C-alpha cells in the first residue's frame, strides 16, 4: 500500500482532486460483478455476501471519496 506521500491523485472532471485508490476500488468491484449505489449517507453493494473483509475495510476507508 502506498504511503500518503507517494499516493497518486486524479482530478475529476469539474470536480475535486481525489486519490486514485478509491476510483480503482469502485472499478474493481464493478468488474467483479458488484452493483454499487448510494442513498446519501450509505453505500449499498450487492450482492454483499461475496465481499471479503478486505473489500469491506477498503470501502470503509475510502467511503467519503467513493460516495
């Protein structure tokens, strides 16, 4: 895992500068067949049962950037 000093960032079109890792996380989950949705404060990932503990930890870590 990269440290904060060597983290890569991306500028979203018309939006903020964010770390690349949450973008890659969303793309990875979608490529694995998960559907992601947001309802304000919560992120819904379906189906939830195949998520690993590592997946869940990454989603929690990057939740503000993923929403």
